């Protein structure tokens, strides 16, 4: 099962080690949130996702809530990361070609 999760997360442009670390940089956190959300969408159990990414199950619940709020329109940066990650997964399945993107280009002025 771990190999299946790793293969599913290959399209995210952050290494698995960075997702598992305690790093709190916004870019890494947004990718981690999206990774947790995508795994939850795929049908994995919250506790399994948490154990795989060295997080507590409540962190996974929080990440899913944050992405849901972004989809509702409350966080434009996280929404863009999510939309690009979804496109990357679709492109990867169809073209088998990884696409990278940077969060720095996605800054929204307030």
C-alpha cells in the first residue's frame, strides 16, 4: 500500500521527505495539505494518511478542511495549488509527463 501512495504522490513537485518533515514553510504546507486531500479523495483512511506522512489524524482532518475552504473561495493561493495538482495528476495519467509549478508565481496581492 505504501508503494501505491508514493506512486500517487509523484506528481507533487515536493519530495516525500519534505512532506514528512516538520517544515512549516507555506509552500511545503500547501503541498502537504493538497497531498493529504488527494489521498483522502482517493479513499485512504485518515489514520493511514497521517501515519504515512508522520502526522496525527487530526492534522489530516485540518488539511482536508483547509482545502475544502479553499475550494469554497477562502484561500486563493491554496486553491491554485490544488487546481494545478489536479491538472498534473490528469496530465500524468494521460501523458505520463510530470509538470512542475512554483508557488512563488501564484502570490495574490491583498
